[in-house]
């Protein structure tokens, strides 16, 4: 597939790395020559220096022959215009656009995509908002206390959860087969275990150890019950403290304030006024989260979750460390620099959230071959979870009509569940794949993505 990526920032660079490793023809456009040279030194890609929305630059990059344009520059306006130029001048089949400003997102009639009734808007096939994706990600972590990651499939019917096994969990120190005996009425599947960053493909006799990072899949109604087997179940959260009143902080407060007691701390006075006018129940505070006295005055020791979501990584880290030291029960920290994520997560900071990895999964959903409806990038891009729809019949498909133990899965790949007619069927060997099944897979080795895609591509049927 020939893909143009507009923007060589964190998202564009990470996306180029992901797609170049999968034998795609990738060209990256950016005005920063040094950044392009750095990418070209590491990756087998082509680069073009210039403004991504200019027709001449897009033509030089190969837009007339491109299958897809993915616009992820730091400018919403550049992204939107570039998609319009690509569609109108070069008839690009698929345009994907990152838009961050709520001033645009609040006006869906601006965009002429498949979900819009506005034929005269910007011709964007897929609109992606990182702030919206990150807000959903944080909200799910708050809904499931103790989870490291919560991924949603089939419109929320099934979820894949990452959780750290700790002493006190009934399953810790036992074989996985013990789980079925202990919870006979709840069906779940452990998709993968990471032990000291080493992937373990789970078997019935695999013993769960303290500190293991366990990925399991289950129907949404059963998630809490399975979590209680891997660590002592935490009490539901009630009090949320948000540091940073930007787009993410505002969205998060707006999402949570009807169910939780929310406080939001923002240093800019004018922004505080705007937030207080737009939020109904959230307590908006003006001040700096690095100020110990403010946190103590607002009873930070009684806070269940402290979320640092400013645009400054260092400010987020320092505020989170201070809040934790002062007694906050759980701290979630937004980190834009991917090099920081591994350094800080799991210590005093409970969960580090990478907007890039959250956004990458959504972008990959539209790049994958076959009928793929969800993609999640896991463990800083090393692993991946995919929801693919099975099509065809036993003659044209490599999966339809076959039992799960008859499917030739790539090494390091497991099928966690199948969603059929709004029913979640946890994967067992005897289960047969039927047409239109939503199959949820976990890949420990992301380099095998192409092999998984081929499984779900329908071949020719001979009549």
C-alpha cells in the first residue's frame, strides 16, 4: 500500500515506523529537514521536505498514486487543507485527518466523511481526535480500579484488560486451569502474560507469579470478577483530581463530573473562567499543581485518582510525584515523550499514558488489510490487539467453518474471543468460526500482523 504521512512528529514518526516494518511504501512530508533525515536514517522510507498542504509538495511526494493520505501535522488547518487538496486534485481514495481543536470538532457539518450529512465539507474519510481517544482511555482506567489498560471491542460487549498480578489475588501462585475451577460460571481467556518484559504464551499449567502483567479477555459484565482473581479488588473511585485544564482536562472533567466528585486545577486565570462557565459540577481551581500548599488545602490525601494532563511532560511528572507523596491513592500521568514512559510507569506513578500509542491504534485500524474494525497498540508498540470480521465460506476463507484448533495462527498469536450476534464467546478449541463473526486476536509479536491479515482476506471461490 502506498501511504503518505503528513507530519514527522511523535505520531507521524511512530506511525511511519509501524507501517514501514510491514512492507508498505511510505513517504513522509514535513518542513523540518533534520527530523526527516533522522527518520530516513532509521527507516526504509522516502521523505519530502515542504509544507504538507501545498499541491506541488503533495505531487512531489506521489499523491496522484497514493492509496492513502494520513495528515498528522501539528496544525489542524494544514491537515484539513491537505486532505482537501489530496481528494480534489489527486483523487486520493482514503484521507485520514487528525484534528485537535474542539472549535472544529464541535461542528461536524465541516467534515464530509462517511458519518456526515454534509456533502460540502472538508472531504475527510476518517477524522481522529487524540484528545477524545485519550479521554476514553483514562475514563476506562477510572471505571476499572487497578487496571493498567482497558481495551473495548464490539461496541463494548467484550474488553481486553491488562492488570498486574499481586499477592493476595487468589490466582497468584496457581496454574491458569485453577481459574475455571474457582469461577465455573465465568468464562475468560488469558491472552498473554508478560514477565519482566518477556512474553509468555499461556497454557493451562502456566503459573501466575506476583508481578506478572496479565492480559485477559472477557465479556464486559465479567471484567471485575476476573480482576479480583489477580489482585485484591480495589474500592471504586469517587474523588478525581485533574491537573491541567486544556482540551484533555476539559473533556475528562466533562465526562466524569456526573458520576464522580471532580476537581480541576488550572494555572491560567482566563482558562479557569472559561472552564467554570462550561462545566456544571466540577470544582475549578486556579493555581499550580507544583504548589504543595494548594494540594494539601484541597485534601489531596483523600483523592482516589490524580490525573496530570497538561502539555508539559516534566510538569505532569513532578505534579504526579508530589501528589503521590502527599497521599493520592492512584496517579495517572500523561507523557508525550515515549522515552519517558518506560522510565516512570510502575514506580510512584501508577500508569503513564502515551497519547501517541493511543492514537496509533486508531490510525492502524484504517490501514490494516481485511475487514479490521479495531486495532490497539500495546506495550509501547511491541504487541497488538485486533478485532477482525470473518467473511466468505469454507472454500474462500482460511478461518470460516474451521474449529479454532484447526486455524494455522502465526507464532505468538492467540484468539481471545469471538463476538457473534451480540454474544461474547470466549475462545475454546471446539468453537467454529462463522461468517460475520468478530474475531478478537492478541499478537505478542507485532511483526506477524501481515500473516494475520492474510488469514482474514477472502480468496477466490471456484464455482
